[in-house]
């Protein structure tokens, strides 16, 4: 049975969904949607105008968060058109949004996307430009898994010994 979640002001039963983080509730953020009925990915848009210099990167706010089941994650992938036509990639190859990232106390689960401009040209991203795709995926656990730690923060919070 699906969990009840508060989604855009309403309580509804949901297995997975996108909603707008409170800091962007009045900023005209577009919720992700699939372009065609057989698309795997939900197109994710920029919530603000951002300029990325050549051979540089920027973290793009989306204004959204994603709810999903405990045995799922949201994989973030670059849109192929942006990659092929503009030389843009994700800084971390595939972004992984864990199910416990949703509503975390640091940033409410706000999905931020780090884009790397591999070209020499300046890239201007406008609010509403589709920059990435999110694909919900199931994952498996090892037989010996015994992790009981709970997330207490946002980006990078599960890494106690980061470089």
C-alpha cells in the first residue's frame, strides 16, 4: 500500500511523485513529466537562469523533490540533446537521489543538478529549460546488509569521511 504524502498542499496516497520544495512554491516551477508515453525519463527543468562559463560547472536548482519507495532511487541523467549538441555532462555522471533524501531537514530534499560545460563556449540556461531526466529505479541489498543509520542532512550528508 502506498504511503500518504503531502504533495502540493494535498494529502494523497502515492508510491512515487514529484513535488515543489517550499522555497520555490511561488516561483512557477514546472514538475517533471515524460515527453511520450514510452519515455523512461521524466524531464527535469531549471528553476532559475544560470550561466556556465566554458570548461566550468554550475549547480542548477530545480525547485523540486521526489518521493519514492524505500527500495528505489531516482537516477539523474543528462538529456542527450544537451550533451550531444552543447557538450554538457553531469559533473557526477549519474546523480543518485535516495528515498530518504525527500524532506530531509537540511534542504527539504531539493534536487540540485551539477552540470559540467566541457566546451569553450558560455552556456546560458534559462528558467524552464529541460536540463536532465530522472528515472525511478529499484535496487537490491546484499544479504549481509545491516545499515540502520538514518539520514540527517542534505547533499553529501551520508559521507562521514569525504575527501
